[in-house]
C-alpha cells in the first residue's frame, strides 16, 4: 500500500480519537473505536500483502477478531444492558478540549520529538501523527469522567502505539503479538466486569462519584 | 527445568483450585505448590550463585538480581500462603467471606505468583511486559475482593492507572528495539541481545525510552507521582496480598527498570538514568513522609512506607557504586519486613474490625505478640539500629553525601520525618488505654508464626548473610 493510503488510514485513526473527545453517546464511541481498530487491522493486512509474511496475516486477523468485532460487541452489550446511552461529561468544555487537542497535535509535530518521529525518515509525518494520536488518547482518558470512555481511551492509546510501531518498523514477532493480544483480550473482559460492578455499586459510570478513598 | 516446574505446578494448582469443592484440599494444594516454588527457587539461586546466570531455555534467563527477587517472591509467597489459610478461616468464621471467595482467592493467588515468576525470568522485554500486565489483571479482583464500593473504587483506580502506566512502559520498551536492526531468531530479542546492541541506540531515543519506561514501570513500583493507586489498593486488598504487592511485586517491577537502566547506561552513560532515579527517589521519600505524618489508616500507612522505601531504592541505584550493595540488601529487608507488618496488621484488623488508626487502642495489652511483631516491623522499616535497614540506609546516604550532599540531607530529613510520623501512630495504637469491651488474646497461633518466621529471617540476615547470597549481591554490584 502506498504512503498516501497509509496516511489516509492513520488520519482516520486520528479522526476517530478526536470524535471520541467530542461525542456524547457511548454507542457512537464504541463504534468509533471499532472503526479505529479496523484501520489498524487494515494497516497490518497491507503489511502482509507487501511482505507475504504469514504471521502478519495471523496478527491482522487476531486484531480484527478481538478489537474490531469482540470489543465493540462487548461495549454495545454493556451499553444496552445498563441503558448507558449517554456518556458522562468531560472535565473541560468542548472549546477548551479542542484547543488542547490542537496544542497536543502541534506538540507531537514539534522538533522536540524528532528523534522519535525520525526513526524512519520516510515515515516522519506518519510517526508524528501516530504520536499525536497517543497524546490525544492519553488526554481522552484524563479528560473523560466516564468509566467506559476511560476504557476506550486506554484501548485507543494501545491502538496508537500499535500504529507507531507499524510505521517505525518495530512490529514484534507473532508469538509476542499473540501474547499482547491475549493480554488485551483478558484486560478487556476484566475492565467490562469492573464497569458492570461500578454501575451496580454506584448507579452511574461517572468516576467522580467514586470518592470513598481519601487520606 | 526448575523454572518450568515452578510455573507448571502453580498453574495446575490454580486450575485445580478452581474446581475443588473442599476448602481443606485447596489449602493443601496451595501449600504444596508454594513449597515447590520455594524449594526450586532456592535450587535456582544456588545455581546462579555458582554459574552467574540461569537460562535453561531461550525464553527464560535469570541473573543474580533476578534470582534474589525470585527468592523473595517464593519466600514471601510461601509465608503469605500459610498466613492466608488462617486469615481467611477467621474471616469466614466472622461471615465476612464465603467458600467461593476463598476459592477465588487461592486461584488468583496462584495466577499472581505465576505471573511474577514469569516476569522475573522472561528473557524478552515484551514478554516481561506481558507478564507484569498479567500481575495487574490477576490482582485487580484481589483488590476488589470484599466487593464493597470502596474496594471497587480502589481496584478500578489500580486497573486504570497501572494499565496507562504499563502502556507507556510498553512504548518505551518498543523504542529500545530500534537498536536491533532485525529481530532475532523466530523474532525473539533477548535482554542480552538488546544489551549487546545498546551502543547502536540513538542517544535521544534512549533518553525518551528510559523516561517512558521509568514512568511506566515506576507506576507499578509506586514512585511519586505515579503512586496514587497504591494507598487505595493496599488498604482494600486482603492483608496477605498487601504483603505480596509490597514485598514481591514492587521488586519485580523495579528490576525491569534496572534492566532498562543498564541498556540506557550502555547507550548514553549512567548520568541520565541516575539523575532521574535520584529525582524520583527523593520525591517519593518526601511525599510519603509528609503524608504518613497525618495518616488515619494503618494499612495506608504501610502503603506510604512502601513508597518511601521504593524511593530509597531508587535513590540507592541512582547513587550507584557502593550504594548498590546496600540497596540490594535494602530490597531484601524491605520485602521481608513488609510481610511482618502486613500480617501483623491483618491480626489487628481481625481483632478490632477496623483499619482506622483512631480505632486501635491499647493493642499491646489486647494482642501482645501481634503488637511486638508490628512494633519490631516499624523499628526495622524506619531504619532503627541494629537492624539491617539502618545499615543499608546509612550506607546509601554515605555514598550520596559524596555525590549529592543536598539531596542526601533532604533524604535524611524526610527519613527522620517518616520515623517521627510512624512513631506517633505507633504510640497511639499500642501504648494507649485498651477499650473495655474488647476481648484480650491472639486469634490463632498460625496468625503469629508466619510473621514471626519472617522477623527471624530479617534479624538473622541483619547480622549474617549466607555465602551464596553474598555472592549474588556482589554479582549485582558488578552488573548494575
């Protein structure tokens, strides 16, 4: 796949993270994460077609099954089960959130991160965008008050790191990828169980209501 | 083969425990599994003390520091299992938990131990990351064990903060792979191959990677400012698990940081990583000492003590040189003494049904053996002579005074503050008037013996270090 197509895929990943910041509906956030993961698996599929490395095909399939199908299905089931149509609010309002998004994106493209984005010179713009996606995912976790949004933020951060490794040529072996995916799958299940527990005990997914523990 | 034997035994025990319907059998199997782990760990330690490294397969490799931590995991794990049996029996008798919870506890405990053994022996940084993440997953339900809102909150914080930290650590880990031009055989890159190629690492990437690794794994260690999950998790988890989180998991994560420090030092020299460790270490000691002073919960107090000691260790490895010998010993003493303190605080919890410092009065009259154990633990952990931690702290500070006098004086001041703060709570809990309505006497002898064993080990190790352990510690000094 040529660089423009790859850039387009990464831009969709980046776009989904911005959408995750803006959206107020959990259902849309779950779908957005699914779309983001689909782009990651397409990137891995394209690597397979370029290199004919069968392990890449296996990894791409694994990513597709776990992140594109299972994760959104789990989220949607959870949303329906507890009628969690609307996500809870953010700490910062939308204009301020957008200003910080712009600042973080600019920051990721600054020369300060040139050693990281220059790992493969030809992919500098893509690596900068992947780095920006990482920063925005981190900001998403911090800025959102909803437990579900925080989970999606963490998974989005993981997707951004995967995108970075693809463009930096740092993909791991099949065995390691399998281990990572297995970990993520178990993490996802545990996180969803905890979300159900939070809802059962607190009656909301708003993490600001969890204030029992203080020094 | 020994390491495989440990892993297989623990996994099989976890699996069997999940289906067994008799509590006695679950307890028996767990004791057997942890005895095997302890015995095999000693065998591995002896092998490493002779040959310097233990690597039966390409996937496993343990060096001297790794095997010391392995011994700690096995020892604290074994004692924690013995203590857990009686502790959970008492909780069951009080109606706090039922059989399902006990079974869940032992299944998760075995998985947790397996993950720690694998983290410490994994010969690949990504594998190590996978297994450290697995420790988070296995302990999350142990933190929410009592199914109370506060426990769920603690477990959620633990899961989220550690997951973010470990993802950042993963990113840092991946960056170190830029030094190897292509993946090794079967795509496997060992710690050794990374070390051999570390000089090819771009200096700026090495710096950025180490920052990510330090923040990532530092979250697991509980270095300030990534420590916020720790007091919550420690205060809500069953006490034996608190002992393992503080005594075993902390060194496991710390060792990974040190392995990456080695890689970074090879690429850019030791100054950068040492400075960062000194900064994070001092910050951890300072923040922990200030918060400990006004703490209201004795389990949280132990968590802040762990943060302080993680800071001391970071400071020791930051100072380098002779301080590394002292820091390695400090790591051993700290793990053991935290076992003593968490187990004795568990006894207090069973007796008083409260983890609030204000609710514990006259403990020395009510539970004298437990009180002596806790007070001894306090004296050891705060560095009162003649115990080992006094010597290790002094040695670290004496190295530090030559390298960075201001930081060293600050650290000494905050360590003194820790002692004063701790003493204030100890006086209030143990030397006050006991409540009228409380029954005097220890719960059970098996709640006293496990911390007593650990205390004896610490006292012995304060005055005598076995030759094989001395060889291992000297080897750590030459490699880290």
